[in-house]
C-alpha cells in the first residue's frame, strides 16, 4: 500500500508532532492523519511559559503552534484531552484512555516529557508548583501577584528562567540548587558562574550545594527546610528539577537515558514507527547518543521524522542549537560538550560576554556556548556540523570570522 493512502498516527500533540503533521501535508501526504494530545487545548509552544507569558506580556493565543483553523484546513484529525495508553506494534493499533482505538500503518511518537517531582515531606502542599503547561504558568503568575517571597528549587534552564521572570515582576527570590553554580549540568562550571553573577547582580539569593528536605506550612507552603538545616520563608515555591521522557504508551525497551531508542533516521526498532522530540533517544551520527529537550530540536526532528515516514531515509544530523533568555541576557548553545574538552574562550567569562568553544581529544569542535554572543554561536553551528578541527588561536580571536574556518 502506498504511504499516501495509509493512516499515520502522531502520538503527542507537541511541537514535534505539529511540525511532523505540517511536513507530512507539505510533502504531499494525502492519507488519514491523526494527531493525539492529552492536554485539553490545541498544541502550543512552551518556551515563553517561563518568560513573557509568566510575566503577563503575552496571551494564550500568541502561544499556539498553529492557528485554531489550521488543523481542519489541513485535514488533520486533532484529538485533544485524550491519552494514548498503549501502542501495539503487532496489531498496529493505539489504545486510548477513553476506551477508543486507532488503527495505523505508520506512527510517530512525540509525547515529550513530564516534570520530575521532589519526593519530600510537604511536596503536595498547595503553593508548591511546577511548570510544564499553560495551567501551571497561570498558577505561578497568580501566586506571584501576591508579592512573594518565592523559592525556586533547581537552577537549570526552567528554574533560571522562572527566577529571572519573578525578579522582573519585583519578587524576592531565593534559589536552592544541588550543584555548585547555576546551569552547571548544561553549561559547565565557568559559564554557569557567569550566569550566576547575572542573577546575583539582579538580586536573586543563591543557595548552592543544598537540597530541599521538606516543604512546611499550615495548609499551604510557608517555608522550605534545606539540607543545611536552614529555613527559608516563602509564599510559594516553584520546583524545576528536570524532566523525564513521557514513555507510558511505549511497550518495548528504553534507552539508558529513559527515552525511546531511535536510530540515525529516527525510526524505532519497530518498522514504520518513529519517535522525535524530547522523548527520542537518538543515535546522532557525530555527537553520539543524545536526548535533547529543546524547541528547535523538536521542530527539526519532527520534520525529518515526517519525511522518513514517507520513505526519505534521511539521517538526522542537526547540530542541536538552543537558547535561553534571562533578563536582557541571551544564552545560546550548539552541539554537545564532549568528555574532558579543551575549552577555548572568545571574550571573557568575567565580563559576561563570551563564546566558549569545546574541542574533543583530537581537536574537533563539538560545542559552543555563548552569552550575548549569538552570532558566534550560530556561525559555530556550521563548524560543529562539519566536524571541523579549527585553529584554537583563530577561535579565540574576535577579529576572525568563524565562517572563514570552514
């Protein structure tokens, strides 16, 4: 049967899922296309939830991944408020939590991720909040209107962005973070300390190498007790300690990072079934095994998976670019930091504007991390993609156009 006359089911009305649906129609697929999401609203973009939307600067309508009439106009059967409980590879069937089933010939899993939760006393108290959905952001924004103070648990990207937004709203903010500096796990210690300074200079209190032992309060969170024995008063707390791949419907084995294993073309071990976005644990052709939780990757992965559903057989080799805006500061990164890298810095960690280039053991550029150096990071993406061995002196010299190193 020609793919154009099959049913393609996309499990997860995420950004990757919408990107795939758009690409399938753009590439001429005229078969049945079903997009299933467990949230009760049409697909939307999440990055602004911790930034402009949280601060009240954008409306819900501005977050939508596609206009409301796009799905009908493109003959996409959008099912919202429905969760896929099981994917049966042999029967080529999806089982839904409303008791229904959907038969498919080909499928794409784009279920994204779910928040990790702290398993400590008081974690279920009202006022202990997380951020994943529009409804979560609404709760944080409503709590912030009370004036704080606030505790943010975790200083990864979500925690850092929430802390920045709450400070911009005028709240007192204290961060509790297990690592020794901000954004340590992704940016590394030196770049992380540069971002730590950004937050400290804007009034965020930092409690590093500490964890939360308990949330306490009479009917609502009123304070946070840390591993040092200290108590921090708060009107609410936001927990941002990372996410786990949403793999509840997947019947087969998972990768060590918890994602659905996919090969270079994003196909799973089941022929005709692919995975993309946050949930996909990808065998990347030059960056190794990766699972990426970022906006641009979801878009690019979804589009590549869609073309491969139609038989393109493309290797997904995107250099993995992402960004984060905190206050007026732009953080960008491309690639993946290798083990024991040689780091070459253009600019200055201390002055807060730099691009740090990470070279592997044989001198190949594998990653670039920049603060307020957007042009350098974007140009470095071509070097990462090309697996270039650049001259370290040229990398460090701000007068050298990185494009000349290709």
